[in-house]
C-alpha cells in the first residue's frame, strides 16, 4: 500500500486514494449539521486506531461549547452519517470543544484561532527568539502574523513553525476575568 498525503481533516495512517473523497463526503454531512446548531466546525479527523475507526469532530461557538452542545451534535451526526452512508466501517464518534490550550495543527484550526491568544515555537531563531506569544492576526500557507504585547508584530515563516497552541494564560482584553468561579 502506498502512503498518501492526508487532507486537512485526516491525520496519520495509510490511504488507498479514497481518503480525499471520503473526507469530503464526511465533511459534507458534518459541516451543515454543526452550522444548523450554531456551531463552527474547527477540526475533523477520521483515522484508524487499533482495530477501530474513530471520527473526531471538534466544534466551537461564541461563548464556548458545552456538554449539551456536544451530546446533541453527536446524536444528530450519528444518525445523519448512518443515513448518508458515507462511512462503511464501524467507527466511534467523538464530539468535543477545542479546549483551552489546544495545539493548532491544521490551516482550518489556525483560521478559527485568528483573534485569539496563541503561543508559537520556531525551529530556527527568528529575530533572535524561538518562542512568540500574542494574538494571531493572520495565517497563510507561508506565514503566521502575531500581534505581541505592546503592539509589535511578529511575522513567522510557516516552514519554521514547529508548534502553535492556544494560550489561555496570556492576558486577553476581550475576555472577562474569572474570579471565584464566576465571570466578571
């Protein structure tokens, strides 16, 4: 079996050339169902883990995703995917929120994170540093642009970026502070 490049919503494993088409079919069912529930599809991953296939769906919405959102979407997606017949094998469906310090690996995730606080690491020093933190202002296939504290801009070549994570510890002017378990 030859190894193929996985589309943005697949990772790891081997592919017989059907993955691109199957991924598009899965996404064509998942995205509209999520959107109808007011959810944004952040990431979608379908991969074999041991003897089982796993479909992971990560969604978000303004104000954050709760357990009820994930449960409702999971039930509706399970039925919708079965009716659509886009997955032949048995699989486990996992629906979740992005998480507070999620690693951002795919372009779709980076586009979702624009305007959010992130931390980036690079393989070679850029402007004398290997770590950068700030608001993700722009993302393309060639570069990431961060607005750092004080308003400085850091432009990082994508070929050098080794890791990008959401950073909930950075101050965020748009986020309300949590005090004693309540938002203020």
